[in-house]
C-alpha cells in the first residue's frame, strides 16, 4: 500500500498528526480498507454530533482505484488479442483514409477509435454478451465517432465484407455501404442505438437500464445479468443530457448500468479541461450522484514507479499536472516527458534513471492496458446496488504518430500519407505487406489462423457478436374499434375534452386482456393536469423500491400509489427523460422481443422544442408509439401565456419522416387514429410513430357518423363533417382540433346573417394530406406516359365550389402545405406570433381565428371572386368585430 507522509506548513502539531496517520496505516494493514472506512465514517458521525464540520471530499488520489494487489490475472490470450486489436486498428484507419483518398472530404474519424480500441476489445472478448443462455444479451451504446472500429471488427467477424468497408459513407452506390455513425434506420440489422448526437447515448442508456428493470419488475421479461454499457467521451460530458440524469440511476439502484468514459482529454477543438483535470471533475460529479467510480488512469508500467515512490512526489506530480500538460506529453516524446514531467523534482529524475527515453514513452495510460481495463470491468459487473462509471485515461489518436497522436487536430484528421500508414503498421506490428499499405487494402487472416479461431471461440462463448439488432416479437392483433365504443358513441350532450377522451381510450387499452400489459403510460409530472389520476390506484406508479411511506392522500380513493410492479412511468419534471423512456419503450419490440406500446403525454408546447434531437434519435431507432401533445393549441390553452401556448408543434414534427401527425377535433377521431395506429405499427409492423394533439377545451362530443368514408377520411386527413343545409355550398370551411367548432359556428353566422351556404370539413391531418400529395406528384413525374394519379385532397374537393377557408390553432404554414393542390382557393387562418394570457374568446379574436374571423375571411374571399358584392364584404368587417387598422397579431 502507498503510504505518503508529507508535512503541511499549517499543521500546528505534526507529531500528533503523525500518530493518527500511523494508527490509520496500522488498521489498514491489519484489518483492511473496509474496516478503516467504517471507522472513518463513525468518526465523522461523532464529529458531527459535537458540531465539528468535517471537510467534504469528492476526490480520491489520481491513481487507479483498483490497486495491484487487488488485481486478478488476465484470462485471455493477450498476444492473440493484441494481433486482433491491431488488425481492427488497421482496417479502421484504412477505411477512413481510403474513403477520403478517392472521395475528397467524405469525412470520417480515426482518432476516437484509436483511443478506444483496448476498451472495446476487452469488452468484446470478455464482457459484452450477445445473449445470456438463450436470452437477449447486453446493450452497448457505442461512442459514435468510433464507428469505423466497430465496422472493422465486424469485418473480421465476417458480418461485413470488403465492399462494405470500401463504401464507408457511400450509402447510395450499387454495393451497400456503411453509414457514417450508428444509425438503426440505415442499418436495421446492425446498429441498435443512435449515439453520435452528443449526450443522447448516456441519457438513453440510463433510461434503457431503468426500463429493463421496469420490464423485469412487472414480469414482462425474465430477470437476467444483462448489462447496459455506455461509452462516451469526456468532452461529451459537457452536454447537459450526459450528466443530467445521474441521480436517477443511483436512486433506482441501476446496477445493470455501466458508463465507460473515454478520457482522452480532448474534445473536437482542443483539451477538455486544459487548465484542470476532467477525471477528477467527473469523479466528484459521479460520486456526488451516488455512483460507484472506478478510475483506470495508469498502465502496468507505472506500478513499479508508484511502489518505489516513498516520498510521495510522484503522486504529487500527477496531481500537479493539468490535462493540457498531459496532452502535450503524448504529442512529444520520451525525452520531453523525462524533462517536463519527472524533471520538476530531482527525486523523480532519480526514480526513472534506469529507464531509457523509449521506456518512458512506453509507459501507457490505463485505458490502453488490457489488465487494468479487465479488472475495472470485472469490478463494474460485480457491483451491486448502484451504477458504475469507469473513468479510463487514454490518448486521442493513440498510435497514429506525429500527425494525430495527442494533437488538437486529431479529431479532424482523416488523411495520412503512405509513410504515415507504414509507421502505424510498424507501431502495432500489423502483419501486412508494404503493398497492402500502399494500396490501403483491408486484411483478414485465413479462417484457420490462430487469430480467426480465437475470434470465433470468444464470440461463441460470449453468445454472439455485438452490435446486432434482431426484431423478433410475438404477433399482435390490434383491438377492434368496438373496444372504444364509449368514446365513439359520443358524450350524450355532456361536455368533455379530447384529453378526457384519450384517457378513456387508454383505460380501455389497459383493461384489454392481451394488450393491456404492454401499454406504457408515460407522463412528466402532469398526470393530474391531464385527468389521469384515476389510473394511480388501479395500475400504480412504477417505483423500483415500492412505496416505503404512507401517502398523504391515503384516505382518498384515488391516492398516490407507487408500486414495484406499477405500470405508469411518472417521470417528474423532465421532458428529455420522459422522451428517453418513450424511446426505450417504443423500441422494446426490437431490443427485448416484447411489443410495448408507449403513450407519452405532455404539454404540447414543450414536447418537441425541448427534445427535438431526441425525437430524431427515436425516429432513427425505428420507434413505435404515441406522443400525445396535451393542453394543445395557442388559443385553446387559455390563461397560460406566451411560453406555454403551442402554435407550432405539428410543424416541428412534420420534419420527422416517420411521424404521423394528427390534430383531431372529436373523441371518435382520436379513437380511430389510435386503433389504426396500433394496427399499423404492431400488427403490420410498420416503422412509424404518432403525434396527436389533445385539448383541454370541453364541448359536447358527437357520436361517430356512420359510413366507411368517415373512417377513411379521418385516417387520410379530411372528411366532410357537416354539409350546407341548402344543398349548395358557396364556400368550404376547413377546421381542425377545436377550430372545427369555430368553423361550425361560422357556418351558422354565414347562413343566418349573410345568406351564404357553406360546407364544413374536419381536417384531422394536414401533414398526411401533404405527404399523399407529394407521393402522387412524384409518381406522376416519373410516369409521364401513364394516366396521372389524383391526390386525396384533390379527390375530396373535386366537386366543391368556392373559396376554402382553413382555420387551425397553429401557424398558417400548416394548412398552407396543401396550396399546391388547392391553389388560389385557399385562405389560411392561424396563430402566428406570440401567445397571451387570456381566455379563449379574446385569444381567438386577437389571432383572427374565431368563428367571426372565419366568416369574415369567407366573405372577403367570395367578394374577391366576384360571388358577392364587395361593399357587403367590407361592411361585414366592422359588423363581425374587426378593424382594417388593427396591426397583424403575428407582429405583436
């Protein structure tokens, strides 16, 4: 054990201090560190009882957490594993350099994998399970920029071929290529998790580990020793998402979760903490959050130096150096390290006088030493009751020579001269010829070679290679629409919101004998806002520790019930965390083989704009499920004001290719969409998910009209809800969400006050109508000799007359998306601009989307078309409560 005695100048009684230190040393020697830790804790408790404030320390010395006498021997064949690792290094580098040689600036990254190679290879050979005795295996969230190394190993395994590697970042060629980063959408049999968007991998891993426990505690899947591994860069930890949910992991006791932080001390432009120590900083953060922290800083070559350092100066020097210095050491040579690191103290120069400059240069960091990495991993997988983080010190661009090793430009380096590639070959003793290097060829040893036999044996022992995405889940039959008969039958004159209708639909699904157990309600601390508290008692809020207290409302029927097998994920105030749970649940069909159906409801204003990157990651992951934009609309959410009123979320979601967006007005529309969504996603296995707006405005919910065209129209985006009583319509009124009711009121105003007959249409999805129009347009463009197809929107309005006034509680750009097929007939009304704290009447008048505004816009359009007298339309402006001088609300 390293025992350092350094007197402090502010020590008032050095002799007494020495006696206490010797007593502690004796306890450690005789009873071990656990006993010493126990006594120190008791002393701190005792001191606190007497009002003494012991100093808080969230850092341990800058050495490996696992001492040499605690290490176990490495179980693998290190010589063969080194050859395999070197081949993976070569093929990864050759892949990127070759791609950029023949296609300038195609991009790619070499330096990240160069620093990560040992950390991954030890995992592949000894810790990453493809399966556990026939059960699904571990999850690995790979560091995104290291993808070339992952591809390179898959090439050795025979899962990828030479043409795949030649077409790295060439996905649109004749031969299938490889995506730049981990993308399940682009490589659906290979990648499991998209991680290159910084911070999303760590956050996703935490909630994935938590969701695994959720499934186990509910009895959906068997308990197993499988782990969730997340590899992330030290620079990546600056993203708030990376560290934002650490306390969730410790609070939930996620001992199935292991973070490996690749501390190569560099981010994209330069040092992560040039003036400090990122490892010490992260140790404090993780320890404070309740994680087990394992530091893997120094390789085995340092063990003898630390053991012979009786003065404590080596440890002192390790602490003194900031990360910017450590980076500079690896960008220079052994002589530089001797002078600048050891040379500060004569005693340290004497400590290394027996070492040559090459020996000093060969002193490795812990993340490049298989023995140190193996022992860190072993302790991590054996830790119980808490998550573990391994802080592994590495070198960015390790082994890449003067061009990239430890250089600020390492991340951007993707081109190497032939001589530099020769040096890489020689540095790692890669068994390839000069000709192979010259032509940047890939190398895979013969199948009967010791390396390939070892690779196959280890892969088989570990249950198969990773990453691998296998979609196998039981057949699902979507429920019949009859399941929601209470919703489709209307509210019988009673006023109710579409949010309440959705809750009724959710309850019906939860009670379904086959599907019920697969439903995952997710809510970010707004269950009472959305009227979901009735679910608490019957289905319980998931809590990994159960309910260890008597709730304050225990005497109330709908009390706050937490349970270890609870079904509701009540996430607290975190849209990002809730979205991570949605992603875990919505990909469970692929990752766990169970068709979990998530329903995540939230304030619509915050659903996308706070977590847009996560939404794209979900789409990339081929997520399935329902996002419910609650308290939707810019004028429907009365009173809440600018930062809560949503007028743009359907526009934001429309950018996501696999998202189906609906803005239903009535309860039966919600039921039809949900039922068909389950059918398409889980029964037909389509890769899509849904965004539905639901509102808190109460009004009578009509029963579903009869006729197949109604259901078809709801799903395709539009159907005629109420025809003109006269049988002839001079104009068409489109309404969606609560604006359909305003359109109905406008229909009445126009008929009674201005003798203008109109039809009213329910537009459930401008997005789906536009997608259909674009698909038809493209087909017609590519089939000029064929009979042209007609978009659905054109079909439904083909026999209608007059202008079309489209009103929505969102930006005008949303209905404007139909302009290519409606043309000059279209007038869009919407809520462009900032929200206000007001009631609905004043908000709709302000944004000019009220029934009166719809009527006024209709009369103006008719006048422009010559269908009515222009003076009559002009007089109606004041009659309906508007002024020609009023400023545009979009600018107020």
